[in-house]
C-alpha cells in the first residue's frame, strides 16, 4: 500500500461518486428494460454501474436471454432511446444533486494543490459537471469516446493518471461501482470504494457514503493499513 504522502492526484468517477446521477442512469435503463420485456433487478442494476452505454445494453439483453434478437442497427437505436430517457431526467439536474460532502472534498483537495481528473464512462459527463458547477476544478478529463475498452478494463484509470502527468502509484481513484474498482486496481492505483463494502470488497479503502470521503479519513485509512 502506498503512503499518503506519495499521493499527488485524485481521479474521479462521476455518476454515483460526485452526483447521484447513477440513479438516473438506472431509471433510464429500467424504462428500456421494461419495454424490451427484461425483468429489472437490483443485481442487474449493480452490474451495470460504471459500464458504458453499448456494453450496458448488451448486458441487459444477455440478462433477458435476448442477445441475438436485435441487429447492430437496432441496438444503436435502443441505446439512443436510453440516452434520450437519461437526458430527459437530466433536465432538472442542478447543484442539489451533488452527493453529500463531495463539493467540499473537491474544493479541499484543489486548495491543497492535488491534481484532479475525471474517469467517467459517460459521454454525458462534461455536460453533467457543467450543470453541477464543478467543471473548473478538473485539471483534465478522459474522453470515454477515445477508449478501446470500458470499465472494468484499466484503460480509463491509466489515462486518468496520464492526463495529469502522474504515475499510477501517485493517484487515488474513487468509485461506486464494482467494474470501476477493478479498473482502478488494474491501473495500479489506490482504490476508494464508496457504498456497500461487501459489493466493493476489492477496494483498498471503503467508505459507506460520500460524506465520509475526506483527506483526513483517507490519510487515516492508508496509515492504518500500513501498521
Ligand atoms: P452514457 P460513470 C457511467 O458513468 C454510468 O455509471 C453508467 O451507468 C453509464 O451507462 C455509463 O457511464 C455511460 O454513460 O450513456 O451517458 O455515455 O459511473 O463511469 O461516471
Ligand atoms: Mg459510477
């Protein structure tokens, strides 16, 4: 485990870490699953967290035993339909959807001169960050459209460190999703899992919710692991 003093940057997931938009993604997929006749479950919702748009659609179709029922063109249409559902839900998005303590945490790390990047799978993430009034804190954002592989592949978190000109071991990644924690770990960074610790048991550090995410708590967690 790295020492807290080695850390120079933080790489953020967006949906479910900075904003509660993961519930909007889930609702938008749920609407589509209902239309396709695929039963929506909590298990499916957890598997989809952090996973990109087309991969999510394929997982839903596979879950419902319908993977071979649609052509590629039809799937592109279905994914666009989910995005339309999501964009409608985003219309009312504002600062009140920032998860508890996250604006304060981001301000605090910026004040302490840590570098900050975004590693969201969402093509809508620049728009969401703007609406939340948080875009100016980010030194760099990974464009998910430029990636070959989605989470859980490490690529997005590898890039999250590269865009800050930092080495992986100098970075902490923050995630609410199983796929995201795997991606951080695969990139050789320190992973913070936010949410159910049983689900996110592969994370180096676990916090039950975003209000626990502070520099002091991260330092304590890293120091205690070393003892
Ligand atoms: P879009 P994150 C992920 O964002 C969401 O968790 C996931 O539910 C969504 O399917 C994915 O982005 C793609 O989003 O359809 O807007 O491109 O958690 O990586 O910030
Ligand atoms: Mg997420």
